[in-house]
C-alpha cells in the first residue's frame, strides 16, 4: 500500500483532473457561444479525456488499498477574449498539470514507491502530448490571424477529434 502522504497527493490529483474537465467544458461553452462547434468539440473531448485521467487515478488508489476522497472544485474561467486566449489558457493549465505530475513523481521516488512511479510514467508521457497539442493549435491560430476562412478550416479540423481511451 502507498503511504498516507502519497495517497493524499494522488487524491489531490484525481480531484484536479475532474477540475480540469470542468475547465475544458467552460472553454467548450465559450466556443459554442461563438458558433464554433468544431472547437467546442475539441474541448468537450478534452474534458472527456480529463475524466478518463481521473478514473485512472481512482482505480489506482483503490488498487493500492487507498481511500478515494472527492473534494470541492474551484469554478473555472468562463469568459475569454478570443479562441487564442482559450487555447493559451488551456496550455497554461496543461503546464500546471505537468508540474503537478512531476511533483507526484518526485514524491513517489522519494518514498521508493516504484509501483506508483510506474503508474505515473503514463501521465508523464501524456503530458508531453497534451502540451504539444495545445502549442500546435496555438501556432495554427497565429498563422491564420484574423482570417475567417482559416478559422473555419481550423474549426472543421477540430470537429473530427474523438475520444479514444489510451491504456
């Protein structure tokens, strides 16, 4: 069984993953209000992915005989100045997630809990993908600048995103 300190930290991350899902739902709602259904879809899929991450933490905590505890969540930001602002906020949030995963990894190493280190390796790799995805979309938004056609094409591209759980 993992230590109480590590179980608490894992629970904190589980709850942060659910909070992250709410952040992405708020971004999706902003995009829906802008009539950008494809970008709305991107953020809704992102929210689904965050709930999947939370479930991985939930299952792991139970697997190591820990006790899952659900906490209150902070309200997400609901208004953005632009689609670029929404994606920049998403990137900043993903960087925060990466920092939290790194802190968890450090704690697991300090406690010589190699099962948890192995579990967290998946999230380390996932965060590289998450940040790269947001950076790529921001770069595309910067390239299209104020082009309605470019925004339309990006919206169409992001409409095709689906959620496929990665084990």
